[in-house]
């Protein structure tokens, strides 16, 4: 039995009358690529923000890397990486400056940052751009850089919120290669997406509809269960009953 | 035309969604009216005065009695040593000191002339000058009382008439000033941000590829602020009339028309700033920090323009608020008609057209 | 502490990267400090008078000449009728109309009494009151003068001989009063506005999320924002002192160490205020407006332009609750009077209190988890 890195029971988040996340429960195992699917407004980002310690849940329990989401957010934060929907590195800092800053914030020593940063820039093929402002990079590079920064401090879990939005298919492919590599090194991947072909790359996926978890299994078994040829169809069957429109 | 309306509605949404900004926008004039109307006064009062009476005779006591009964001073007779005056000045506990030397009464009655000394803390020259004036006039009064000089043979009595302000309402001068200042700051800052924000957020590109003419985009951006500023103006007018008891002597219609002109000028200024800057931060710092002090100072409502060095009087001509201030004063407080303000109106119109032209030109270059 | 170093490096890099903002931070206050004090002068001199002389007698001419020579007035026009003279007031070309009635001299000699009309544009209250009282003084002198001239024995009056001296500023020049005030004002605006915009900017750009998801401590983050602007503020302050000395010849009488101690504490308070605004607002426009609103009130109440003592009690109470009031007072005291720490320690504790309270509040209100 693999180690559970995320345990989530009846987790709920309410904004006034609106229940964004409605009693969701699931576990994520160490080293897993865990897909979190759902239409826009289904509650994916809200759930993810709770797990990252950015937002308090209304009820239910959850533990991330063994720490409680109510009281130990700061301990959670030491063990995770996060890449938000919106590109959020500093556009007016250079590639190396961004890496150095985020590495430093996680308490890595300077020599270590330098060493890893050089490696990273080389593997990303950004040597020529290392001294350029991040704002000037093309979107695909920005996303790859953001992911690399999110796992730079070698967290136990990394949360990716629609990491490949607006990126071309080739870059997306490269991006997923990076994800696999990270998973192979032992980092648990928690990823939201609405590209169904990407869902196929995950070890297990949950499908959220109207704030609830409607399905949770491996892509293969879900296809079997819903007698579908691909994840697209699975998703369509589950999501068409959704009442919430896209936001 | 319908497209324009859609556009304007979008801009209105932006403005009304931000309740806090809206609140401040209307809170600003209210706070200013209250402060200028009730808190700030150029009159000098409650000045702490040290009296060292070394004479302690009938005359010196009569004199200090008169000073003590004056509303201007808070007197302190506990200090007896000359050296302690400096200490009090340095601690800021006293602003001035009056020293009546020994033998005051004797000198005054028999010697013909009795010296007294006034010391002031000159670090606030305004107060220092006023103190000397107040004390001098009290002493002159006492001296005249004492010498019982025969009434003057010839007496010219000036008959003072206060024009436009018989009640001596102290708020009159600053109301046009507050109007000019608030409108200038609010309009310029809001519009300057409105364009730059779209640039920062990247939504500008969507506008640029839309089939709108650049003029239309600018008009749509400006109209909500025009409406809000006008509401702001009416609020100040309302407060002036009902809270500060100011009577509007001239035509309201002319007042509103001139204000529209001024608001449009400020909006053009804002658009010009926003078209020449690239970040909200720069635009805001320019329009608020860069404009606030010059507007306050060169409008002429706090500091008389004619006292300034000539180059500044020339510079003040390019501050739109200055012209608006003159117009409002003439129309609202003096009840004069358009015939008296056409020159100022012309200047404002010229400024408006020039800035709008520059804004538009920059906007177009960005397009191509 | 190690983390703080990385935050500081990042903040400094960002500040120095934006050349426009950098220029604005240093050039704008310097230029304004050079220019504005010259323009801020409360003295009412040269009240403009339009005269209507309906008498054209020797006394009427003497009186007009005396008014003109008094130094307070400038005679801008002599008009045949009040109606025409009033046009000067309407066009702001005159402040006062002086009207001498027909048969002025005749009646003065026959009855010993005569009235003259003085009409003042009373919209500007200060100017009207001063102009009116100057005119009354001049006419009073004239009364005495013609009385003396026509009587044989000048009354030997018992006079009080008043001598006065203005300490620290013998000529009662405004620059000594205004320059330190403007310096404080600019420091306040720079510090307050820049910090108010700063965290909000990260909120708008979304980078704050990335920060909030790291194990950064709240005080580290706030301190990381505070220190760079504190350095900027101290630099602006130093530049300002240099301008005050170079342009206006004002060299602090008191100790520099004391001055900088106060500036350090005050800047912390102002920056804390800016950060606090920044934690409460959602976008830059909002932050700027909120900051501006309070700055405006602080500024007007601080005794910068009008003395705090003269305000009504409620306004004085508010004035004492703003750090600006205390700092303006102290800077004037140290720079002009050479006050020592013992003289101003009360103000120092107040400023330290503000610095701690505002920053503490900002840290408390900055939430990494919402």
C-alpha cells in the first residue's frame, strides 16, 4: 500500500449561499499523477486553493503531506509547489532572478540555488534568455519556467492549475514530459485540466460536476464504466447534467 | 451609435463595480468642505504667551490684565527667568514672550517712554507677525486710554463695505478652490488609469482590433467620468449652499456649463497622461502626486498669486484649475455673467482642445 | 533572516528596473522642493486700490497720496465714478475701492468729521480683513497728521516703546517655515503612495498567490516591502536637506543624528500606513484613492499651512492622531530651533507608537490564507 499524501474527507467550501465545493472526498498516493477534471466553475480551483493552504475550508477535513489544512497551512506550504492558472512569476525580473528569488524563499542556500539554476536553465534550453526579463518570453517558455520554479525546491507535491492553457500542442507535449519526469523523481502531481487528452496521461482522475466528485478512477476503468471510447465522452456524459454555467 | 452605447455601458460597469473608489471619490469633497469650512482658519488663535512681569506695578498689571482677557492668547506667568524662554520655545510649549522690565509704570507716567520687549518664535513667521500686531494694538489702546488725549479735531471715518460677502463668511474663497482641486485630481487620475489598465491587462488589444474609431474609444472611456465628475461638482455645490450657507449669486446654468468645460479639460489631461505612460503606477503617480501640489498652489486659493515671483505667475497660466477658479469666483460668488468670463472660458477651451489633440494623436500612433 | 535577504534583493531589483518610477521617486520631490516654497507666501502685500475722488481738493489728494505711499497698497486706477471703479473689482484687477465724496475737504474743515467709502472684495476673507485694517490704520494716521498740523502744541503722549525680535528667524521669512514642511510633505507622499501601490500591484498581477503559497513568513514579506522604500525615503530626505541648504540656505541648527532618528521612525510609520492601505484594497486605483484621501486630510490638518493651535478642539484632537502633525512640528523644531532629544522625546514616542501600530496592523491584516 502506497503512502497517502493527500487525504480529503467531505471537504466543503461555501461562499454565502453558493456551495463551491460540496463534500468531496478522495486520497492521492505518493508519486501519482492525479488529474482533477471539471467544467469551468465546477469548483476545481477552489478545492485546489484549500489544499494549498490559500483558503480556509468551510467544513470537512483534509490533510496534505500529513498536515491539517485548517491549522498547519504554513507546514503544508513548505512541502508543496504551486503553479496558478494565471502566470505569476515576476515579469520585470529576469529568468535567473525569478529562480533565485523563489529558491531563496523556500530557504535553499545560495550555492545550491546557483547549481540547480544552472542545470535548470541548461535543460530548459534557456541559456540565451537567462538574463532576459520573463515578461518578454513567449507563453510556452513562461509556462515551462513556471513549472520548473514550482518544483525547484523539490516539494513532495506540486499543484498545477490548468498549466497548459493557451499553449500549442508541441509545447503541451513537452510540458507533459516534464511532468512525467517530475513524477518519476517521486513528486506527486495534482493537476487540473479541461483538455481530455491530457486526462489520459494521468494515473487516476476525478471528475467534478457542480462542486461534487462524480467519478474517481483510472482513465481506463472510467472508459469501461461509461462505455466510452475516450475520456472526452466520459466527461461529456458526466458533465452534461451540470447546472452551473461556465463563469 | 448603438455600439458606442454598449461601450459606454461597459465603462460604467467598471466604475460602479469599484465601490471603494466611488466612496472615496465622493468622500473627498465632503471631507475637504468640512475641513476647510470648520477646521482650517488663517486666523491665529490660542497662542501660548509667556509674560515676565518684572515691574509688578499698577500699570504693568493693568496691561497684562488686558492681554489676558484677549481671546488670542493663552498666557503663562510661571516662567520668571529669561533663559527659560528659550527652553519653552525649543520644547514648543510657548510661541512668544512679553517682558515688562522693572520700573515700567514709573517710566510710562513720568519718563515719557516705557520699554517693553516682545520675543517670538520666528520658526512660524505667520504667527510671529500676528503676535506682534496683536500685542502692539493692545498696548496702543492701553496707552491711548492712559494719556487721555483730547479728541482729534479732524476725524475721517472710513465706512467699510464688504462686497459680495456681507456676513463675512470665511468659506467663500476656498469653495471654488476645492471644486477646482477635487475635480482636477479625480478626473485626471480616473481617466489616466482607465486606458493604462486596459494596456496592462492586455484588453486594449481587443479594443484596438474592434472596428471603433479611436475617437470613439476615447469618448466612451471619458463619458462615465464626465457624469461622475458632474455629480461630484453638484455635491460640492449642494454642500456649500446647505452646510456652509453660501449663496449662489449667478446663473447655475452657466456654472454647470463652465464646469463641464473644466471637467472635459481634466479628462483630456488624464487621457493624455494615460496615452503616454505604460503602467498604472506611473500614471497614478503622475496624475496624483505630480498634479496635487502644483494645482493646490498655482490655483491661487491658498497662496495669493500676485505674491509669487514673476516666472511662477507665468507658469500658473498653464494650470487649468487657475482659470476655472477665476470663472467660478466670478459667476458663483459675484453673480457676473458670461461677458465677464469669456476670456477665461476661451483659455480653458484652448487647453482642452490642445490636450485632447495630443491624446488622440498618441492614441492613433499606437494603433498603427 | 536568510529568506529576508532574498526578498530584499528582489524588491530592490524591481525598484531599480523601472527607470520611470525611479526618476519620479527622486526627481519629482527634488524639483517640487526647489520650486514650491518660492510660490508659497502668505504675506498680503500690495492690496490693489481703485480710487474715486469726487472732491479733487488738497486734502483728498493728500489722503490718496498717503494711501499710495503707505507700502501696503498699489493704486491701480483713478476713476470718475464708483460704477466704473467697481468694474475693476469685478475683473479682479482691484481689491478695494476707495471713494471720496464731493465737498470732502470743505465739510471736514467745517464739521470736523467726514465719511469716506471703502468697498472691499470680501470673497478672500484674509485679504479683505487685512486690506480693510491697513486702510483704517492709514486713515487714522492721516487724522492725527492733519490734527497735528493744524494745532499748535503737539501732545506729548506717554508711549510704550515696543521692541520685538523674532528668534530663529529674525526677518520672519517664510522659507524657514515652508521648506521643512514641504520636505515632510513630499516624503510622506512618496512613502505613502509607493507602498500603497506596491502590494496591490502584486495582487493585480497575481504574483501574490505565488508568494502566499510559499512558507514565507508574514513579517518577512512586509519587512521586505518596507526596507527598500525606507531606504528610498531616507535618500529623498537627504536630497531634500541638500536642496534646503543649497537653494534656501537652511542648515539644520540641531543635530543631524536626531533629525535622522526621527525621519527613520516617521518613515516607518508612513510606509506602514501605505502597506496597510495596500492590504485593504484590491486594485491600484483604489489604493491610490484611499491613500490620497487620508494623505489629504493628514496634510491639511498637520499644521503645514495653518497653525494647529488655531483649530477648534475637535480638529486639534484629530490633528494629534496623525503622525504627520508630529513630524512637521519636530522637523521645524530641530532644523530651525535646534531642539534636543529631551525637548522632543514625547513626539518621538508617539512616532514610534505609530510605526509599530501601523506596521503591526498591516502584518495582521495581510492574510496568506483567506
